[in-house]
C-alpha cells in the first residue's frame, strides 16, 4: 500500500453525471441505463401533498410487506437500526383511477413509506406522470429523510443533467447547475452532509467515453455546491461507497486502455488518497455499515471445465484495521449487484440470468453467501428485481427487496450458527 495526497483536486461549478447507491452496475447495464434515462428523462419533482396513513399492512406468510396496484419503480431504505422506513416509488397505469371519487384518470406516480417494524404504510406524495418513471438509478434517501435525485435534459446534444435535493412535502433545490454529461446513482454519506454520484461523458451517444466519481458537500438548506472529481486522471469509475464515518470514500476505478483496476480510499473532504489493491477484474464494492468492512469481487482466471461465460468471481474483504483477505465465498455467475450485511459476515448477490444478454441483463435470483465458510442459499427468485433496491435492515437480520414487478418482500435471515445450506 502507498498513500499520497491529491495535489490538484479537480473542482468546478458545473454538474457531473451519475452516482451509485450500494450496489454496482455492470458496464453493459450502465450503458443500457444511459440510453433509457436519456430517452425518458429522470425528472423527480417534489410532488408535494399531505401525508396520509393508509393503515397497517400485516406481513403475509411469504414475507410480502407491500403489494402495488401498479408497478414498482424503486425501493430505498433509511432510518436507524430497528426504525427503518422503506420508501417505495410506484407507477399506476392509465387503467387505474387517479383518486377515489374523481373522474380523472391517467398515469400516476406515487411515493409511499412503510415502517418496517410495524408495517404501517403512509402515502407521502402523488402526481401525474406521462410515462413509467426511470427512478431506480436516479434517487437516494438520507438517514434523516432528505432525498436526492437526478434530472436530465432528454436527448438534446450535448446531454445535460443536474442534481436536486429536497425534503418530503416540498419542492427540491438544485445543488448543481445544468451541465454537460449524464449524472445518476446518487448516494448519501451516512451523516447526510455529502453526496456521491457518477458523471458519464460520451464519445458519441450512446458510446460511453468516461465515468467520473464525483462528490459534493450538501448544505442545509440545500444550495449550489462545487463538484469534486475523485477518480484519477485517465481512469473510469467502476464502483464506490462511503465509509460508515462519512470521512472516506472507497473507490474502484480502471484504465480503459489496459483494464487494470485500482481499489483506493479517498479521504473526505481532504482528498488524501491511498491505494489498497491493484489488480484486474475488481468490482461490486459495498461497505458494512456497522463494522466498516469493505467487500468486493474479483474475476478469476478460467479453471479447467468452466464455461467461457461463467465469469467466476472470488470475494475479498478489507477489514476496518486494513487487513485484506480473500474470503471463502465464490460467485459462479455474473452478479448484477452485491451488498454486504452491516456486520460484514454475509453478502447478498443478485445474479444475472444465464441467458441474459447485454445491454439490458435480467435478474435470475437473490443469493446469500456466508463469507466465513463460503456456503450459500437462495433467498428469492426475484424476476425483474431492481439492482439498487436491495437493502439489509435490522442490523443484518433481514433483507428488503422487490420481487416481481409489484411486490416488496422482507426476508428474515437466520443466525449463522443455524447454517445457510449449501450450493
């Protein structure tokens, strides 16, 4: 390892593209998302309205905590341990009434919150929309309930975007001006004072030229902030996440010319930089909220008898005391997303379907890996599961995730000593 200080941090007043929230996107998935986001535009205005309780929703035997009358667009979780709230964006098509007692009909976007301890469901906001909202890669919720979203300028050349921050029940405030490039995947630091996102630049649309990791400090009340680029010159961002103390960003980047990856720790806001690992095939980074362990994967050399498309990966863990070790877990298929439990002991992996084809890969199932002994078991089939919408809750005792197009499920995870089954 070696430490160095960034001598010329790049800072500017113009905006930068997109950020990641907990789970990684493959480069092919990122390209697909860029196309869709530009066509539809991820505009998330503050659809203000009085909050109203829709009553308690008892959990069903299969763990479904919410069943949408339409289609789920994104799920986020925020709140202290044991007090987590799930925020659910849903879209209700034109065959559904907008509000009971009126003759107005059309497409509706709704935001609901579900108290995961009690099952109480509350309607937070509701508004008209003209198409299925591309919310999944473009929104984040802070611990205290503030949200960040990305607004795009459509297919104008050059593509432009900006980042907005708001409180529920009020209009959002731009924290970056409109700027060239496509932003997205915003991610709050744990104390709610800064945002990460990635900024995508194009050589010729939709071909991606570069992906920068960008951070901004977010004031209260929100106002325009300077963007700070965290990736090294000549590198593209592969994945990133905050440390639990909000004072460090873990960043995986790669050089497009040779594919070599770097895992780095960048202090925030000083930008002091430390290289932790240099190797090929690094990705799928996430940080344990309680222990601070950093977990990521590495593509392995193909073994005799393995299929060419197997893309087997081993799982690495960087402990809080900077000990780096390869765990016993091995993922035998390409993951769409991974997220480590808050205690750093388990890894939830959303697998890509075997016959899934770029640029829009499909999910096949959600697997749970024990990092100590490598055992694994399936948690759910998860057809159509959204990559950024899987969350550990209750201190790593349960997972919340969408299942199918219109359900949100809570799965309780047994303690490790009860065994997790095998592959």
